[in-house]
């Protein structure tokens, strides 16, 4: 498992292979998504801070498995063999855009 750090803060992790984890976290779609997410009133990523992918710690792996187990209970469909999961390690929410 691999963890994405932004500014030294663990933000997300995945059970993908090393190559797929690096590709996914470096992908333009994921970066755009990160730029729209907020945590504790701040953007998860400012578009400048380096994104670092590293092997996950034991504590992070336990947390990932706990979240995955809860998600598996809710999901009845069989997953594709080529899929992987991503779990945020921070409370993240979409930025609210005011109409007007």
C-alpha cells in the first residue's frame, strides 16, 4: 500500500501497485480533484506543494483496512480484478461555490 503526502501530511492512500499508485496520484484528474477538496477550512492541495508517494505505515494500513471493511459491507457488487481503492486519511469535503 502507498500513501500520498502533501507538505509532509498524509492525505490519501491506495492498495494499488507502486506503479499504479504513482500514476494515479500524479494524474491530472486526481490533482484537479485535490485542488477542489477542503479539510479543516483549507485546500488539500494548493497546486504547488510537492505530492510525495511513499510506502504506507502500519498504522495507515490498519486504518485503510478498517475503512475498506466498512465499505465492503455496503458494496454487494464484485469488483473488477483491475481495480484499486483510495482512502482519504483526512476529512475532506468539496469546496462550496456560491451562486451569483
